């Protein structure tokens, strides 16, 4: 059932108060997200009054109010980060509607992902999405995905579940992410699969390298 906003059974129009718990997956992003969120702590969107709160994954797991929404905030989509996202998501109350927000610096046009074959962390430019990329570590080629699509795939989320890019200091991108969460059914992380079991742990400690682009003939 879609999350409905403002459908009160009283005759007066009453603002529906919603708390949006923002869960920052990577601790190093907490100060940035806290500052950003405190600037726009209260948002009025249609009939909804949304208060944004930054909470830890543990705090979010304890919340049971079914009127709360949860946004998981991540930045890079390498396998370690995605494992942390899965852990945070599965510990949350199933009642809480969820969305996934990908944080980017203002104007940032690239992202970090892991090579699907060997796990090597790779920098991928948005402008190279849909091109054929080659991992400098294992030399294998693969189609470069858009970050949202890659995250959806690895977290087994379908198209109805909100994955939004939020640019630091951009109120517009934050507002549209909140709107999308309000109108969505929320993410269901029930059927997560562990994709990284067979990877060599040492790959996680390697530095991120730029993906190679294969020129078309
Ligand atoms: Zn590789």
C-alpha cells in the first residue's frame, strides 16, 4: 500500500506530522549529513510536515512508530558499503518505510563501485555509464552501470523502491528525495543475497583505481 499523505478522517485539514529518520551508513559522512539536515530540519510538503532527524543505525532499529520513515544514506557503492547498508536495513523495523539516498558532493560526476568480478574498487564517471569498462586489476570487461541502477541490482530493489541521489547543500535534491519517499511503498530488503562471499578479503584494502574505458571500434 502506498504511503498516503494527508488523508485524515476529520473535516479540518490537518498537517500530518512525519518524522524522517536519516540513517548515515558510513560514520565519516555523519558530520556532513548532520549539518545539511539541520539546515532543513522541518519541511512542509503538501499536507505533510516532515521533520528530518539524523540517527544512528542502532537508534533507527529501536524506533517502532509506524508513522516514521527511514532514509538510509550512503555515498560510495563499493561492496563493503553495500554490506553495511544491508546490515542497517535488515535491523530496521519492517513497519518503517524506507528509501535509499546516495550522497554526493555538489557537482560530483563520478562514483566508487567494486569490480563485479574481482571486487577491486573502481572510480566510474557518470559520462562513461553504458560504455564498456575494464578493470585494471583483473583485466575483465563489463558494462558500466549508473550508480542508482548498480545499487538497486546489488540490493535486489525493484523500480518502485526509491533510490535518489542527494547532492550536499542542494535543498532541491533533498526535497525531491523526501517527496519520492513519501509517495513510495518503501524498500523491502527481505530477500537480500550475499554476493561478496567468494571474494578475497585483501581486495578491500586496495586503493580505488580509475576504470579503463574500452574504445569502440
Ligand atoms: Zn576486477
